[in-house]
């Protein structure tokens, strides 16, 4: 079970929308609704932004939204802000081992 | 309030055994659905799931570690311990423990993380 595939980097100007894809398989994203997204600021621990594909925990801005289609999950940042500059990781439960698989990570830059 | 904090050595020599302790508060690891996971991140690289211990003491490990990892729970101390044998330079990483919120085995996400512990494997 290899890592989920994400674009290495994405960028946008303040106010624009950025959509990060997370490509998996029928063993993980395609099979389960247990996809989560994490934001990692430089030098900090990851913080959950989205769980169960599209649910925002309390404290997550409504500018962040998640979705899934087939074997691919997506995280959209609407109206990107300078403070959104960070690394973003998807994660999915899998039906094999390892039990959880993370994505390769996407660095978001706000121009 | 849920908190977790990792502790352990900063430097470990190759072939030695690494022991990391995750001290937690604000939840009980005997509550159904709760689990504590270990995740690591080599410098400049992606997150990697290492293993998980469930509320009923069941454990799951990543096969990439080839049976080098063991996770245990000390109920009285509210601690989870990760033991990794025969470490190598590729095990140099920041190690995180995290609270997994879920309702059973098949579910969950990591909602609270420790600050991480950077471990360097070097002679």
C-alpha cells in the first residue's frame, strides 16, 4: 500500500480558490468515507481540517471544504489567505495494511 | 481538554532500540472507539503512519517496519510507548503520537497531536 498521491505544490493569489487532489485506490478512498485532511504549518504538528471526507471540526474555517469522487478526494481552499501557506496532507483508512495511509503532501504558496 | 506529548532520546545509535513515550491526558484509552496512533515524518518528507493501539489493547502496525515496532499502553500512567528495534539512519524523523477519534475499528481520524519529538539516528 503506497502513499496517496498529491501534487507537490500549488499556489494562488489572495482571494483565489485552490483545490488539492488526493488520488488513491479502491482499497482506500474508493472504499471508505474515512478521508481526513491535515494542515501543517512550518515547524508545527499537523492539525485536522476535515474528516469523514467533508466534515469540518469546530474551529476549521468554512473556507476549507472536502469532497470525494471515486478514488480521488479533494480539499478546496476558497478565498486563500497568506496564513493558509502550509503543507497539506490527506489521509485515508484502508482495507489492508497499513491501516491508515497518508498522502505525499502539497505545499501551498500564497503569491 | 485532550493533550499528548512525546518524550524520548534525541540521538540514537544505529542498530540500537528506540523507545518513545506518549504521555496523554483528557481521555481514557479504555473508552470504546478511542485509539492512539504513532506517525513519523523524516526531515522535509511526508507523514508516515507507524501503528495504532485500540481501546481494547488490540494493535495494528505498518508492514513497512517489518516487525520492528511494538506499541504498549500503561493504563496507570496514561502513557503509550513505542519501541522500535534495530534503528537505521532512515528512521531519523519527528515522531508524533496522536489521539484517534472513531466509533470502532473501521473509522477514525487523528484529532489531537503531540508537538512531536525529533529523533536522530547517528553513530
